[in-house]
């Protein structure tokens, strides 16, 4: 019995590691205290001495707008946005939307079905070194915080891979329960240059 409880506690920590429904972290993500941490890039240019480039990308899926008459959220609309906060400087990223009705690509494809695909992308130039980044979707009450170490002169790709909610009857993720975009986004896996953060 004790082993089962310990296993469930460890599993819960693993599944929720790095993701937060902490209102303070979500609030912090939207508060800009600096404007000199990074500059947004529009065209590629050589990375100057002392700096690094960071491309932030994410592709996720939500249900169509107005799925429920009680829902007040902006799922499936252009108002659904991603926030990034790097060392206190905030940027709001609007997604490029398209309708998508995809067939399952396996037994438990979390993105199978009819919905709205969002593609988020932001490119910034920042001083080389270690930076604290918070990724948030306030609409879904989620935030993820990590430290990034960027080498001088490097061009880096940070992929935000969505973690979707559980489809189990209790609404809680279990080891065997599948996830699906219709259950909402519960968090992100952050992958920097191919390595999980």
C-alpha cells in the first residue's frame, strides 16, 4: 500500500514538474519590469559579439470557438495568446491560426480531430549567458519557468511542446490515461536545441 502511494506521489510530481497553476508565476509572466533584455528580430543578421539569437516556436491545438455557450475563453480565436517573460521583459505572441481536422497518427494521438491549430513564433537577440524565462498562457492558467544558458554567437531554437489534459473520467492524468487537445493545454515541455530543459 505504501509503495502505491509513494509511486502515485512521484508520478504526480513528474507529470507536473515545471508547470504551474501558481497565480503568482502567471501574474509575474505578464508584468514587464525591463525593456532592455532582448530585441525582437525581423531579418536575419550575423550575431554580434556578446550576444545570442533565440527562436521560440510552438504549435498547439485547441477546440473550435464557442464549443460551450458557458465558456468565456478565447480558444479558437485570434485572442488566444502566448506570453514570454525573459528576465522581466515581456512579449505577447499572437498565433497564426488555421482550421484542422486530422486523422489519428497512432493509437493515442492527442491532436486527432477537428480543431484550431496555432503556430507561435518569436525571434529575439539577447546577451549571451544565463536567463530566466517564463512561458505562460494566462487564459489556461498555466506557466512554466526555466533557466536558459545561451552561448556567445549562437543561434538557438526553443521548442514549446504542448502537454494536453487528460481524458480520464476523473479529469486527472494517470499513467495509462490518454491526453487530448479537447481537454486543454496543461503545460509545456521546453526543448532547447534538441535537449529537454
